[in-house]
C-alpha cells in the first residue's frame, strides 16, 4: 500500500509553516475558499511528481515576501517509510532528496510514488478538445511505462522537425517526398508503439469506466467511450504518404498519433454538449478511478488520489455514492478538499 502520513510545508504559496497528519484511507481537507486547501494538494503533487499541478513556474509558488519554499513528506510504500524532501530557492535549482540522499536526476523519482490529481480545470477532459484527452492518457502511461514516455518525447521532436521541413518546402516552393520519407521511417516505429500502448490502455479502462460510472450515478445512463484513430486500419507510413501534398499545402503533418482522440459520448452524442454538468463530473470521476485501477494493475501499487473540489455539481445521491466508492477497496488513500465538513461523516477531517 502507498500513502502519505505526514506533510510539512514552509513558505509554500499561502502557507508559512504548516504540518498535516493524514490517515491511510479517506481524508477531507475542509475550510472556506482561500484558506489554502488546494495548496496542500499541490504540495503532495510536488513531492510525488516533482512539479506543481497548477503552476509550472516554481518561483511563483514561493510565499509572498519569501525567497524559498521547502516541502517534506513521510510516505509509507510497501511497508517501507520513505522521507521525501523538495526544496526550491529563487534563482536556484530544485533539490529533491529521498531519505536524505539527493537525486542526481530529478526524473529518476518519477514512478516511485504514483499519484493521480484531479482539479476543477480537469473538466476540460470532458468539455475540451482532443488534446486534453490525449494528455489524460499520456500522463497515465508515462507513470507505468518509461519506454512510452521516451517514445512520445522522440515522436514529438521528430514531428516538430517534419513540420519545419514542410514549412521550408512551402517557403522555397519545393517538394521532396524522399526527404519526408526519411523522417517518416523514424517516426513510424514511435507512432506504432504509442498507438499500441494507448489502445491497450483504452481496452483496459473501458469496462472499469462503465462500472465506476454506474457506481457513482447509482443507475445506468447512456454513456460510452470510443477511441478514434486512423491506425486501427492502416500503418503510419501508408497514411503519411497519402497526405504528402496535403501536408505541404497546410504546412503541418495531418497523420500521426497526435490526431487520435478518446471520444466521450452521452446518448451517442458528444458528452460536452449533451450531458448535464453533474453527468460530466461523473464521467470525469469514473475516468479518474479507472485510471487509478489501470496504474495499480500495471505496477502493483494503488496510486494516491488527490481530488480538489470534486463534490461541486453533484447531487446528494452521487455525493454519497462517490464517498462510498472512495472508501472501498477499489482505491487506496484519498485526499479531497471541500468547503464544508457536513458532507463527511466518520472520515478523517482536517479543518483549516
């Protein structure tokens, strides 16, 4: 099992010096808007994934009128205690330590403490464009497969180079299909690896998503997921070669896994248009718990689940069903935030 049992933050965002004790299952951080509930969620995200979930500019996470912040967390992981230190000073670099020993490369820490964070802005996974849903998939697979992350980074770099070449063709009014083929022969295996892993992920979470949705909604509703990709029917080299002239005319690559999408449907229509706000929230939460279940199946550890302001837009029935699900054995430690503690009964409440 994995869980955080103690968090200590110094000069982090709105907190001068704060220590919090957590329990292994469901924890509720309660307090009025602006009291720093979300900041504590973000501190845990830093300790697990080495970065903020809300603001990627480290210096902007230092408390006003201070010039550094320090985060300390005590985690239990498979019966072993892991002490994680994260420090950042204005003008300096990140310092990350595990059990008092500094990492040479910070990214070596990724995967030790798997984590899923959900914030109000993540509604875009349902209501936004395909890029948000690809990020959802990529963030999952990057925590379970180091080769996937490397392949995706190489793919993105090669696509940038291919697009630059297309713009150069346009600028010089020239075209050389053999040059594009050189790029595509390097892109093809990366495209295949990423695509195959995404399909594996989709097939694994699909039944979990449907089960979780019913558990939260407490009834069957006409929801569905579809993974859209041209590579179900054709390989990358063929697809790319068909679009050479079109790519040159547009100045960018129109084939590739960067065009894939996981479509969310309600009553066979786009959920972002046809589902209510409560139903959209239920879709998102069902996806998050399916994401957790997938990661656990792949790496044999339940990720910590951080849920910021998730009960908004949910009716009482869905709130109670969600709490019941979060307390079940399907998930491990959960840390959630809410403005009122009334929704929680016997859960561990942390009042700010």
